C-alpha cells in the first residue's frame, strides 16, 4: 500500500507531462532549400530544420535565389492545420520584424517561397544575420510554437541600386514664424509739402481772374443765399470739409479713419449740391443769368 502511495505522485507527474507534450504545436519533416533562378530541380543547398534547435550556420540568400520552406505542422504528435503559421524574420539592430504566411493544407503540409523582392529594404541593408523564427498557433488550449530556426544572410547584387522609398510625411510642430510687417507709410518731407502748397495758393488768384474774365456775377451771391441759404452753405462747407479730411489723411489719419468721414461729407455734398444747383437753374430759367 505504501508503495502505491509513493508511486502515485510520480504517475500523476508523468501523465501531466504527456498531456502537456500532446497539447503543444510544433512541426516535423521541415526542409529548407535555397535555389538559384534557372537552376534545375534538386539544385541548391538543402537543410533539415529541427524544431528544438536552430541551424548551426547561417543561410545565404542571393539576389536571384529563392528560399523554399516545406514542413508539416503538428498538434502534439498529430499532423494538423493551425489557424496561424508564419515565418517571422527580425533585424537584430533595429528590431524590425516582418512575417510571411505559410500556405498550409488540411493535412498540415505547409510551404513558403521567399526571395529578396519580398523583403523590405531595411532587411536588404542589414549588416548582421537576420533571425528567422517559425510561429505556429491556433484556437484551443494547445501551446503555440515560436522559436528561432535559422539565421539569414542577405547577399545583394552590387550592380543593382537599392530602391529606398521616401520618408513618410510626419506632422509635427514647425519652427516659430516671426512676422515682419511693412513699416507704416510716411508723408513726404515737409519741404516738398510746402512747395506744392505754395503752388496751389499761387494758382488761386489766377483761378479767380479767369473766373471773372468768363463773366462771373458776384451780385447774385446775396440773391442765391437768400433763396437757398442752407443748401449753398452746406455745399460750400462740405467742399472745405473734404479738403480738411484730405489734409488729415495726408498728415496723421489712416485709411480706416478717412473713409467713414469722407462718406458722410460726400453724402452731405451730394444732397446739398443737388438743391443748390436746382436754385441756380431756377434763376437761369427766370433770365437772371
């Protein structure tokens, strides 16, 4: 009785080990072949992969070579098709990984063909051997398989340039922008202003002389102011106000200050000028001019 009691834990441990071994994914009958383009059937190197230890020497993949992987996926000791089966390669310096799907049939037979054109340019420029692992997993309680099986050396053709894609656009904070605004417009020198002002003042006597030579009648000034004093006064005042606005714009105002004032004075000039001209026309029709 004591013998069976002492043997029971050992039997349970052995049974658990058998169950664990029977519920793990792995592979069997795996061969790795590197065949050059145009070579006959069976040509090239051929290695047998062990699911428990990687190959002792790296596999070389040339520019015109094709790597062919054949294996049988197993769940425990039974050949079975998993949900996922990959050959994953990893660049040891950058840590970049890329996975290639194995084509697996219902009986677990899987295969994969791989050449340099299938690899990203980062792997083609690697200076160290690339780690290659097999990943097998599926639904259920079976333990997935992931182990390194061999190292891969990429041998490029030095006569063929490497096509490196452009860097993708990255959105980030741009450099600080310092706006340089144009300086405010300045009035011309005072001497120029005085010269032109003197020219305008000197032209006033000439204007009055020409006006008198053309037959201007100042005697009607009192009659015009008597018939329509407000329109004539507003029209004359609006002309002087507009000149004052131009002077302020020339000396100190900006455009946003000038436009509202000019609009108001212009409206007054239009309304009062229309009434003043109507009064002048009435006197012409009466034969007073």
